[in-house]
């Protein structure tokens, strides 16, 4: 939980949605009767809307400034219009890192790699970034120098508003990156487009890539220098991190490799002074806002101010059952766990169980009820929550032993780390191995070993068991290390696509394609379908190949 202004303002800027269960339909009140003239009349009004532009990534609210659409449409509050939960379902559930026991509408189709354009979860996920982008556009329209001056806002207040525009442009670019990665193209609107009844145009994947790249580069000089802004807000290092991620995947996105650029921007982040902290688990606890030396940018969640079932509250309820106390919550949802393919990445003891005496990250798979034994990790029945690899990565418990903000232990204080230093280390190493220039093998190896040093308890133990040597510096090593270090952080689908493994028969995991032993699926599932309802409403939108 953070004390940043973003969290302080969320209570006023974005009313929390008090719901009784994760299946409750989203209420559509109060009606949003604010106008631009009243919302932006003061500097405090601008701060409130800025907080909402940030906060929309953590909450599920469906009302906003004048001109913002209602995206709810009766969808489930937690699962279908919440960013973090929807993003997780898209990036993790189709992979070896997640399966879900629920037979809830079409959610099982995600791990089966069998979704269609009628999927309600895809409808919600397509809508969420566009909603966020719409809020950003409205803020940018209302925060021009001329608009601010016309409202009598001057001096330091006017200067702060001017600086905030770069942050909002980043948040818009981030949401467009989500569309680029998941759907390959997007409905395209900017602040230059007016509010009205016209039908927005579609932007192609190549053009969207170029737009995101140009926007991020354009704001570089206007963002706060790396590590100088308050926690939870974006600075130059967040921009560099998104560019590094964008360039690492450029071969997939636009068919042109940009590994040298990935190295350049990963190196800029690394050189900004971040460092890996002792104790991997602390990065995912209720007071992880203290881990600013390693977390580059996070989506802030607060058990009082961002009450929603689709932010990290989902992470601390969905993977547990009657072992919910281990997760710091008052009840479990008996839903998500991982496959034995994720377990296979971690060292084993003599009985074939995940061994935490070496790689300490393996402790994430042990709870008071479920142990990562060789038999436990086998999923005999997807709908049976009792089998499979249980994941205890995010816990609503403070590392300092203090109380969490929500005394009912319902809503989470855990912030969602979007960018961490270890990802930049891994981007550097992979981009080097894929032929990028400006890097060297010794440095790439040292970065991988920094990650493993921490994973092995700030040491390598007897015989340097965890240490990598030059012979280990391969693309497969990097992919496996990404699986160990970044699991359940929203990377796995993108990683497997980059390696050509998501849909192919080269790498199979349990229940891939809905088959117990796994099977290859149609390559169309490297992209999600454009929701049919969006295409019906807007004929400017085209469908992805194969749907």
C-alpha cells in the first residue's frame, strides 16, 4: 500500500464499487453529470482526473469526465471489465502458467486456446484499454496551455498540469501497447478526434507500433527524470522500459527485428540506478510500495481506495481455497493454479518435488494445504481445484508485520509491478542472443546471474549450484529464466509467441488445446479475435485472420 497522491486521490476521484460477490453485475450509478467546465475548473480538479486516469488500471469504474463512455454493458464487475484481471487472463491463461477450475461462461476456452469472437471476456478486455484511452484523450484536450489559462490557473499549478500531460500520453501509449500485443490492431482515437457520433477508424499493427514508438520518444524530455517522481507515477524509466519491451517483440509485431534498440533502452533503465533487492517474495506483498529500488512502475492497489475484484484482489483470492489465510484474505475462490510444465522449470529434490533449498522462488508453490510434490502438480481434471501447481506469489500480508488497510481482509493492498529491473536484465540478454548490437555476452551472463543469485537466497550454495556459465547462455536459458522470474506477471503468452511456441507442437503442456497431454492449435490463436459486437457496432473494424 502506498501513501502516494495517486492513492490519496482515488477515494474522491473514483468511487469504489462495493459489491457482494465477484459475480455481481456492475451497478450503473451514480450518473455522471459532470461537465468539463466544472471538472477542470481548478487545479484540484485536474489532479482528481489525473488520479482517475491512473486509477482506471486498478478499479472497475465505468463513469468518467465528460465524453467518456460507459463500457460496462452489464458485464461482470471482476472478470470482464477490470484491467489487471483481464490482462492476466489473456497473457497467462492460454499458457503453461495458468489454468482455472471454474466453468464460468467461456473462461475455460482461454487455456484451451479455443476462444471465438463472441467471447464475453474478450469483449470486456477490448473495451477496457479503449475506455482508458478515451479518458486520457479527454484530459489532453482539457489540459492545453490555452484551456488551463482560460480557467485562471497559473504559476506552479499550471506548470504541474503541463508536466502531467506527458504522463497521460504514456498511459495512453501503454494501453495502446496492450491492444497491439493482444489484438494486433485497435480502434484508434486521439485527442484530435472530437466527441460525437462518428465511427472511429482502425489502425493497423504496423501503424500502431509506429504510433506508440513515436509517442514514447516524443515525451522523453517532458517526463520526470528516472527515479525522481513519486511512487506509482511514470517517469523516464517507465518510458524506456516500455520501449525495451516493444522493441524486443518488434519481430512479432511488425516483422522487423529491433534487438539493438531493445538493448539500448533496457540499458538505459539498468543504468538509472535500480537494483535487485534481497527477498523475491517481498516484491509481491501488501507493502511492496517500499520496493522502489527494483520496481520501475506499478499499478497501485489499495484495500480501501481501490476496492475491486479485478485488480490484485483477484490474485490473492483466485488461487486459494481453505488455505486463504496464507494469502492474507478471508476467503478463497478455488480457481487458478499452474500446470506441471511450470513446475518443471524449478529444481527438484530426490523425490521429484520442487526443492526450495536451492531456488527460493519455488516457495511460491507451497501453502499450508498444497505442496509442490511430483503427484500434486499433475492435473487430472481441470475442474478439480485440488490438483495442479498451486501459486502463492501475491499475498495480502505486509513484510513488516503491520496491518493491511482493509480490516475485513477482502480487498488487496498489493501493487501490481508492471516493470521490474529483472525484466530489463532478461531483455538485454535475449536481445544480445538474437543479434542485437551494443551488448556483450559477459554482461548478459552477469545479468542472468544477478537474478539467480537473489533467487538462490543471495548465494549460490554448495558447489555454485545455481550459477550459470558461458555455456548456459542460450535463448532457451533466457526463456526458462523468464518463466521462473516473471511467472504470473503478464509475460508468458507474449514470450511463447516470440519463441514460436504458443500454438505449435514444438512445446506442449498439460491441457494445451483442451487435451490432457497438450496439442498444437491453429496459429490464429497468436492473436485474440476482435469481438463481434465491436465489429457490428463499427464496420470500420476488421477481423483477425481465421476468425
